């Protein structure tokens, strides 16, 4: 089955992806491209990806100009490789996986993947990109114990086995597993993908198999690397944008200009996308990312110091941003956050204390805590009623959404909450009205936070008032991210608060990893997740019936061969999560402010998220362009 083929080139007639007609393109040279480079017809692939702007409800842009944006720390320069969102395959606006860098992907039996690169596609330095770059990653990096001592990542294994890899020709490779591997393609489309290709022509000079030993030794000394392998790893920087010499396939590439506080990223003159007017994308010539104190970014945005900003802005900043619109001429769009919940309370189901473990695993207790929260009040007080109350689950934008997933055991009913706590046997109270646990201790829950969100703290204060009415005392303990995670590892963490499911807009083709104890970094169930990730060498084998079933379903998804099978698995996992109230979500779909200052083709309403989404990436930032006054 071919997922999508982007079309054939006959002269300059290009078949447009997703549309049955062909476009005769008159290729236009981008004005600010270095005139010493080859002409555009020689820089783009023989079969480039052609974007129908008008068909997408957008306008054909005018190339040029510099876009300014603010980042809260130097390492956030890597976001340029997120927002650019050039991927082998990527999500379109309907959350379908489609070829992007690749010309075509053919999938047979869910286990045979044939990847076809675009003939004539080139890296940002003009060197050809093709099958050799995928082969180099797989054979010389992923399978090299010095470079990848942990072995192949999970998405490259099916039933624990690696694929058979073949180079079919200069532009085509094939991965064949013995059993279906539904993880493979979604992994390639992530905001931080594995980049299963590398610029072989650049990295080979640092590899012991190909490079000159004396040159490698000299280069290693420059960066204080002990051998060729750490040198290679330092040079191999597809994501972090720390190595300006690293060739790229992204729309913008980092230059040597700038500093650690001001990063200059310029257009990739060999980028593979065009519009129907024959103009090469990206439209915007240059992106400048300036580091600022994250707490000051809302004020700087209001003052007009950024052209496009969502990072480091939150719902609480909307009022301030709206006040600056008239004076600075920008607009504040409100996008829908794609998290399953803005705020989610997580009981630690693998807590070490046996009394807490017994109580937290009792479904009646989790239900009681959920029924004891007035979510509508939280929504009114903190979000002016603009959010949607309910469980931490998929959103209406997901094809998997069912209303009962959001509402089940998630209405305010303190009478029912009290009744459930009585059923458990927590009938005795102390002089302050706090219920007593079986061990005689007061039912005092410490909820630990990362200390990064005032909104979370404010929400917990409201929850605390609610829980008083059902005889539960809540203490808020601000901490730091690493400390909270360490306490989850040691089993000392009882309960925490974080944003909800990262992917609230899931489709059946996306892995349901967060619905099962398959990750050790989830505060819900570290020990079970660690057991899975270490193949039983660490952590604790699940001994709670819902967790056991969720892992059975997760394993079934990982070996599934059809969308129908995966849809059924997703729904059962969502039903279990809703019925068990594994996470206690409060409010979802809280608007994310996006400041737009003279940037065109930016949607006023859209989804804002990490995976899937890549922040601006899902909406194709390379198609944004600057107004006449900004260029």
C-alpha cells in the first residue's frame, strides 16, 4: 500500500500531492539567495513537494525579511528544527501521515516499509541526499556499539527483533520486520524525530571506518574528545542546532553569526518545498531567536519585541497581550491546547508506603477525590470559563473522542464522594474534621509540584477547599522537576500535579504509550514503567489488574497490522483510563495565546501542541511570510 505519492515531474510539470491536476511551474529565483549558488531549478529535487496555498485557504507569499522571536534559554535554539518540521513523513492538518522529505512510502503487511527519497534532493550544503544517508545512520551509527551502546531504539524493533535492511537503489531503501511495526512511521513524524538519516558525506570524516586517523585525532583534541566516537557524537547534531557546520534538510539552518544570546538562522537554499507560483519555500529569509528571561517574555511581547510568539506565553498573559494590541499593531490569536488536560492530578500507583499504595489503588478512593472537585469553579476562577471541564483524556479534535471519556466520574458530587470514602472504611475523623486512615494517621495528601506553574498552585488551592468538605487535607509542596522525579523513583512520591496527556488529539495510528505503564518517567507508575523499559531488570512487575490489562493492550497495539485493530485497542485503553480515573484531570482546551505581529498565513484558530504538532510545525511555518512593512 502506498501512503501517498507526491507526483511525477515531466519537465516542470509537477503533480500536486493530494490533488489530481498537474501544475506547470515557472520556477522563480528567490531574491536574497547567494547568487554564486546554482539556479533554483538545480537546487530543488527533480520532484519537489509542491504546496497549493490557495487550496489550503492561504495566500501565496512574498519571499524575504527577518522574523524575530524570543526564547527563554539558549538551548531553545533547537526549536528551529521543531517549528520547521521537515520530516521523512509528517502529519498534515487532518493528522494523516504523509510523505514530506520522502517522495513515497510503501507499506506492506504492516511490516515492510519501502522509503523512496526524492531524486535530486540535496542537503543544505548542496551535497546529494539519498539512500546512502539512511544506510549510514542504520549501519554505521545505530548498529555501531561505540556510537549507540544501548542498541537499536524500541521503534526499530518488532517483537524484540531488528529489521532486515536493504538499499534498493540510490534513492530507495527498505526495512523489513518479521512482524508488524506500527511504531515506525509515527516515530519519524515526531517533534523530535530520530532522524534515521545523516549527512554521510560530512560525518564520515569523523568515523573510524572512513576518516583519516590523524585528522580524527586532531579534531578530537580540539573539542577535548577522548576518541573518535565522542567526537562523532559531538559533530552529529541533527536536533540541537549547536553545530553550524552540520548540513540540514530543515527550512532554516543556523549560521556562525550571532552569539549564545542571539541566534541567526537563515533559509536553506536547497529546501525541497515549492509553492504553485514556482517560489521556493521558506518564504521568510531569516529567523532571529533572542534569549530573554522567560518571566519577562510576556512583557517584551506586549512591547512589540517579537513577531511571532507562543513559547513562554500562557493563558494568564492573555489580558496583558490584548492590552498591547492597539499600540503595537499585533494580534493575539487563541489556539486550542492539545494536551488532554491543562492540569492533571496524578496518584502514584507504585508508591512505596503500603498504606498509601492500598488506598491509591482503590478505585473508590480515586473516584471520591474526582467527585470532590468543583471543576466548573476552577474553570471560572482561573480560566474565565473558557476551558472544558472533565477527565484527562483525548479531546473532541481526536477521532477517538467519546463524551463519556471526558465526563465519567468527573462531575462535582461531594455527597457521592463522602459516601465512597465511607464505603472504604474511612469513617473516623479527627478534631479538624479530617478523616483517619486505617493506620490512624490523618488523611493528609501531599501533592508535589515542579514549582514552575502558578496556575497549578492556584488550582490546587481551590481543590484543597473542595476536599476539606469530604474530610481530605491537601498540602501543596512546590519542588523542582528533578527532585519530584527522583522521589517517584524512590517511591516516596504520593501524588503530583502536571499538565495532562501530551497528545490529546491522538489517532489510532499514534502509539498509546501514555495510557499504559510503558514509561518510567511518568509519575503515575514509575516502577511499572521502569520494569517494561528495562525488560524486567529494574522496577516492579505490574500486579494491579488494570495495569496488567493496559500492558496487554499496549503489546497488542505494537504488533497490530490494521487501523481497525488499533482503533479497538485505543478505545479499550481509553475506557479503562476513564473508568479507573487513573489521572484526575481538571480542565482541558484552555486557550494558548499566540502573538502575531506582521506575519501572514498564520492561522487565527489552530491546535497548539508538542506531539503531534511541533508547535508551529503542524501549520507549516515555512509557509508563513512577512507583511510589506516587516520585510
